[in-house]
């Protein structure tokens, strides 16, 4: 058990993490649990087989109010927000003038506003970005008094229904208001693990009581950032600041699927967002690099930053995330490769401590998604 450095922020569950024996580490300015005594491997398996509870209260939560909120947000993201139905959630990203990614986020249309969840390290910059560019068209309201819990895994629904049977009606990427352990919560059926599960926005002063209620259920155990990272990597999901950043466009990152037809070139509301003149043409003229999945052919994990080369040592790209996948039982990684070397099953080499380790371009996700689509 470790205490945070004095300058680190803490979440409303901090005392509970220490009580549970968590190893705390600095992350995005917060003291966060990287693992509990059971260890990362056990926590990873708990999420794949049962239900795991993650504290993600460091993430930024905001709401956009006003009749123009959806059209205003569309001026900053290449997603279809105007057409988002009430109760529906969508993955989106902020872009810059060069077509690079400023952050990725989740957007849900609620009855009278848009609810946004942004990454912890970007939340201050994202809030400024929203206020600067669309603050005159809608009201941007940060929600620092809300905590966020993620209950993930195949038994998440059987656990959460003990607190409110109504959550069973939710399907993947939908949300609704529910009372859980006496707290008024906004719940979406979504997550960052590839498993079925829920993200629960709860008043900060009621977060610990809700977490304790969930952890008292036989299906649920706590999990930290370490398992969250191995789970999302097996699911082929990008981590902002690693797999995507201001130097990568959505098309290079393989996120074409997240730009709806209506916002693409030729669509009814094409363009009109920062970098559209860069991103749009990449749909028809693919860029020279792209994000790929990689499986190691030797049982040595390949970590972020490892150069990718061909058989003659010529540089082809770099690894952006890598681990030994606990579920798939082999080294898995994501990285950027020259497009002419990015075909499925093509073999390249990662340079690790002076050795060249063979890796094969692989489809993602590495572990199948198990979302509940209804």
C-alpha cells in the first residue's frame, strides 16, 4: 500500500483503494490504483470471466446545454451528433487543423443535454477547447462533483441488476437514469475492456457507498489500471497519448469506422470540422502509414517505443502499445507501419534490447468483443 505524493489529486474512492490494499501510482495527475493484492493477471481474468470494478473518476465529465449543442459539437468532431437519438451513445474525437487527434471521447444524448466523457490527461484542455470554440453557441458545464465507476465483464449485468433490475434493458452504447444504492446515477452500457459492462456516473459523495455495494456482490472484485490496460489492448482499443495523438489522423489510426457516412466526403453534412481538408481526402487516398495489430512469434513482450524494421533492418514504424496478452496467451501489440508492409499476416521485426523479434500483422481485436447488442 502506498500513499500519493502531496501534489497528486485523489478520486472519491481513494480511502477505499487504500483499505483494499491497492498499489497506488501517479496517472494523469491523480493517485490511481494500478493493482490490488490479487495482482494484474487475476484482475484481468476476473474481468474476462466475472465482473471487475474500476475507478475511472479521474476522467472528465461535462455536459453541453442549449438548442445548438449538437450542431456546435459537430463543428469540432467528424461524428454525426445531430442524428444521435436520445439515450444513444457515440464514440467521437476532437481533431486539429492538421487532422491530428486532440482527444477521443464518448458522447451521449440525454433528454435536455449532451453528456461527454473525456480522457483525464486532456480534460482541462478539452474544456478550454469547448468553451473557446463553441461556448458562445451552447453552455459548457464541467461536472467535477461526479465520480465514474466502470463495472465490466460477462457477469456485470447479473451483478448490477441486484441494485436495479432496469439496467438489463440497456444495450451496447445506450444509457439511462437509474437509482443505484440510493444514488441517482446515469448509466451507459459501454466500457474499455471489450467485455459487456457499464459505466456509472454517480455523485462524488455517494461513490464510495455505491462501490462498496457493488464489491459486496459475489460476482464483483476490484481491478486497477494495470488490468484495464491489458484488457483494452487485447480488445484493440486505442489509448490516447500512446496509440493516437496530435501526430496521427483518424484514418492513419484505423478509426474510419467512427466517422459516419453523413460526415464523410459526399455526405449530407460533410466536413466543417478542424482538419476536414486533410482527413476527407484520406478516405479515397489512404495515408502512407497505418495502425496495425501485431502478434509476437516469440514469447517476449514487445513494449511501447520499440522500432519496427524489415528483415534488413530498414525502419518501418514503431510500437505504440504492447503486452503479453493474458487471455490470448501470446505477445500482442499495436503500432504504426508503412502501409505497404501493413497487410495482414505480413512479418516484420521489433527491435528489443539489440535483438530482432519476429512479429506478424494480425487482425484486431486479439480477444473477441462481447458487447451486449440486444
